[in-house]
C-alpha cells in the first residue's frame, strides 16, 4: 500500500470515548473486554493474509497457504503464543507511551510523521541464514524481522513500522553494545536513532565459553553469561538519546538449540534474559518458549527447528514474527490499561511512573532523568541494596544536571550523532568486499603486503567476508589525514576461529599520531585470532576497544599498522575510530 494511505484498523469502541481522543490508538479498543487473545482470534483471517511474504513469490502457493492455516488455526493458537511473553514493561510507562504516540502520529498524518523505527541486532539467525535457500548465509527477505514488518504493515494497510535488520553472522551481544555506543546505524537512523531496539543475539550468547571444561556447570554458566552480556547492551540502549525519551528495549530469544548436551543448559539463556528484563523493566519475548515442547516431541520435524544446526527454516522465522506480533498486542493492551488508569484515577502517582518505579521524591531531575538500577551481579548484597539504588538515583540526577537537559530544544537532532570518523563491520549485503577494498586503497600509507579481501563462503564462517592476512609477516599501514573529529578510542573487529588455518594466529596493531617530527606511538597490542581450546569449534566476530592514553585531535593525522606476527592468517572484520 502507499505509505500516505490511512491505516485500516478494527472499529473504534465507545467505551473509551470519554477518556481517549478518536485519533489515539487506545480508542479503538474495548476498555473492559479487550485482550490480545480476542483481537488475534477475531482478526485471524486478516492476520493470515498479512503473513504472506510478497518478497518471496516462490512461497505464495496453495500448499504454503494450507500450512499457514494449519499452524495458526491448530498448532499455534493464542493460548500458545502467550507463552512468548516473558516480561512486559510495568513502570516504564513513558517509554511505551512514546512508542504509541509515534504510531498515532504516523496513522493520523503519515506525510509529516515517519514510521516507528525498529533496529534489530543479532547474528546469523537474525539475518536469515538457511531460512529458505540452503546455501545462503543471509536472507533478509526471509528472516523474521522482515516478516514482522510485513505482518504489521500489511495488517494495517499502511507503513506503520520500518524494521532495520542489522544482523551479522558470527556476532554476539558485545558487538551490538559497541555498535549502539558508537551509533553504527544506517544513514536514516544517524540523526534520531531507533525508536525500538531489539536484541536478538540469543543463539550466539548461548554458546558455551571456550574456557569451560567437562564437568563444569554449563547450566549456571550460560545463565550468568546471558546476564553479563545483556546488561551492558540494555544500559547503553537506554542511555542512547541524551535528554530524550529512551527507546523501547526488547529482547527476542530466537534460540532453540542445539549447542549443549544438557537440556537445562538450553533453557538457561531465557532464564537469564528474563531476569535482566525484569530488573530493567524491558520487554522480553521468547520463541523457544512457544514451540519448545512441540520440537522436543519430534525433533525430526523441520517446521520449528533443526536438530543438527542452530539455523532453521522459514516457518520458524514466521512463527517468531507471529510471537513478536502477538506480544506487541499484549503490550498495547497493558499500555492502554495503564493509561486509562493514569487518566481516570484521581489520586495517582507521577503520570510517567504510574506503578511506582524509582522516582519517589518528585524532584525535577527524578521526573526526567533516566535512573538505571545497579548492575545485577553476584557482588550486590541484600543488605546494601537500598544504598545501591540511592546511589543510582543520585548518579542519574547528577548526569541530568551535567547534560543541561532542561535547556535543550525539543525535537529530533538535525545533525548526525555518529561520534566516529571511521566505522564499518564487514557483512554480506552490507559493507562488502568492494567497500573493504575501496577503504583500504583510499587510506593505505604504504603498499599492502600479504593482506587481501576474503570472500569465499564455501568453507563456512571461517571464510566469511573480511580483510585477511594470507602469509607470515603480512603487513599494511593506513593513514588518516586531517581527521574530522578527535579520536579517543579505536575499536577493532576481528575473527577468532579454530582449526589448522588459524593455528597460532596472532597480529600486532599499532596506533600512532603522525607529527612533523615523526610518528608517536600511542598504542601497541597483540591480538590472538584463534581460540586456545583446540576443541572449541566456533567462529566469532569479536570487538576489541583500545582507549588511547591521549586523543588524536581534530585536524591532526593518524596512522595505524597491523602486522601478522604468528601463524599464517588473521582476519580483520571492521574498524571504528571514535571520539568517545
């Protein structure tokens, strides 16, 4: 449909007419009888039509249509889809309200208001590896983020949301956290950033650490690992927009296995994820919880999973889209209930905090400042929990004062918020072989010796696209003249893998400020490209950030050298030169 057309939604209810204006999204819902289950069931034929993927005409067949009907009408009723919801925001009402207002404005005047912008961070599952075509390492048209966008927009008959699939194979939450911090977004998001941020790294975050040994407690390890990886991501996401309403943070657990021998180990990630979501009051959704029992009863059925690989087919991706769609209706339901209460109960707490939250004394800072809870770790003790929360509140107030938020103008930023002069990460369909070659040729300081672009996918992730050293002592140097911003940090993305190809892989990186008198070395470090445990059979893209002891100032010149000092291969996957 044309984006300027009006949305077609269920008819408005008179029950809310005295509280909600006709343009408000809650006005279409019955105040007393509305549930996600009822709305889903009443609109099931329309949901089925909205689930058809016009980007994949080979799937628009009578057989596929019959399978979709069977899934939604028999195997995945609302009572099962409800299992996807692990947590709904309770005291983050103002964040959810901001999302709803963006949608309302879009429906009311699409010409002047953009769709809700959703950024999905994840690995190869998120990017659609093996979704339909058996040899494709990514398939954005088939993957669940695209299916979610189609489901909501085709149901509404207008472009209400825009989903950006930022999935990159072989990456986990630490990469997403760095990308958030340094605004590594498509150009359309470089000024305002996303309205909703989805973390979908569950598969790679569920991989056991190479440091674990047989007999170690894998069950507890994965739960602790999930908690440790997700918290920095959530905190970075919630602090993304200074002095503005934070984005809605959503966890989507799209992991079903198999990576561990113990069944409880396969359940550990969702337990840790749910713990984090409740602690930070973010939204949490689990595909695994919807279909796990169905898959375990017959793991040879490829509908929902793959008993030999973490990647699965298009029906699993479609079910994830349905799970997130159903959870979104649940979110709408709880939001409207809370908003109705906030408007009708005479003696309420803060409108932005109807259920309590952290703000208690009503100061200006507490009403506007983002108050993050203390980090949830094994070190925090029950006896000093109150003191930790008080310290968190004081930190938020001081940060709010330092940012001078009360005197900043309203509205979106007019300039890019990108703090980097260079930022890229190699990815098929994104920063590809041509882009990498162009970058290296543009910035090379001396002739490149023994490094080249590798773009051979035939042998799997160990050969995915990147800048690779192919011989002993391979070296290259880059030069950045008259830099546009101060450079305070350098982040290197690199591949850490396994096998004979990567044996003894080790490279040295040197960062220098180029002066008239010569190069002044600011940082020198060796990085390993192989896991120490020879039995660890994973290939991950990892970030490594170097905080320079002194910045290279705007207008200055910067140099960087990488030399292979051990082994025969090392692969650089990306680079960021940033001012924070």
